């Protein structure tokens, strides 16, 4: 059984041993989930909320928190970017020369700058990054036998519409797509890493 005293001032909680007699000035609530009110378990405790007439005592070293409540919020210090902090016209523009750069290293650096992970104000849910322009995409470098063995697949959405190209074929046809594909992959991996780290 739980007993609560009616009071207008601040309250505190006291736990006492089970009692069969409720006090006359108390409200009685049954904690047992029973259809019969007469059946009560002896393991239940009485919770009594009593009134305190004394004012709350604030330690002297913490008094400053309650002196001026009109000032800055001292409790919520987490910064979140406002709309004025990520205006698209005020973003930085980068022009990257891709000639003789390693594909994966260049793509990861571009993805970092596009997402804004190089900034101290980085927020996963806000587009804080920069704009990046890549020139000389046809001169990108890859190691090993990737020019002939790395495959790029795309599908038209129709049955049997899978098209497979090697790195060399795609570089001759649309060289920018190689960097776009690699950079998009790094952005997806980065966002998945953010989701895992926030759990």
C-alpha cells in the first residue's frame, strides 16, 4: 500500500514497513494488481510523502546558479547550429586538381570537406560543408591492376538492364563519374560511422 499526505509545501519520500492500519489523514493506494481489494501481499512497502515546512537549503558554492536566472543558460551548454550558421551562399569553395592523385585518398579528403567534418562546428544532421570542384578528373591515378580489374555497375531498372564497365572504359566515357562514385561511397561510410558512434 502507498500512503500520501496532502500538503501544499515541498515534499519528501519516506519508506516504512508494511502496516495494516492506514492513518486517517492519508490517501491510500494499492500497489498490488488484484481484483479483490482484501487480498494484499505482506511484501509491499508503505510509501509516505510527508510535508517539509523548512525552506530548501542551497550550498554557498552553488548559490550563483540561482541568483540571476535571466542571464545565459548555464545548464544547456550544447551548441547547435542555427540557420545563419550554414547559409549556402557563405560556404567555402575549393577547386581540386585531380591529376596524378590517388583516387581513394582524394575522394576521402573531398568527402570530409563536403560533409564539413574538418570544421569545429560539425553537426551530422546539418549541411555545414563546403563546395568542391574537381578538375582533371581523367588524370586520376589508381594502384595495381585496378584500371582493368575494377568494375563499375549500373542498372537501368529494367529486366536485364545491368551494365558493367571497367575503370578504363568509364574513364574514357565519363571520367567525373569515377570521382563522384568514390566520394559518395566515402560519404555513406562516414554517415554510417557517425550513426554507430552515436549509439
